[in-house]
C-alpha cells in the first residue's frame, strides 16, 4: 500500500502476533476486531508470511477497512479500521 507507515494514532489498538503461525494471526485478529468500537483502528504486527493473504481477506470478509499494509523482511504490519 503506502511506502511509509502511517503514524500511530491515539486510541489505536496494537496486536503483536510475532512468532504465531497460520491460522493464529487471522484468528486473533478476527477476535480483536469483534471487540473494537466502530471507528477504532487495529494495528497488527506479525511474522507469518501467510498473513499477507489472510489479513486482507479477513478485512474484506468482516467489512473492516484495510488502511495500511507494510511488508518488510520478516515483519508484516497491517492497520485495519472497524
């Protein structure tokens, strides 16, 4: 998506899922999204390469907006908004 990560916003919820393997990042992200108030952002950090497919698919499936996606060697970061 963007070349530069979006700056963190006040009220963002951060979910550190580094080290978890598929399907756990998607499952934890889904659970966290259901607990968020509408309009709240969820920033997910993970290392599972499958998350690059799973998290955007989850956003589409749940109606969450995928606002940002950062792909770096060994680290993926997503910003979703409920």
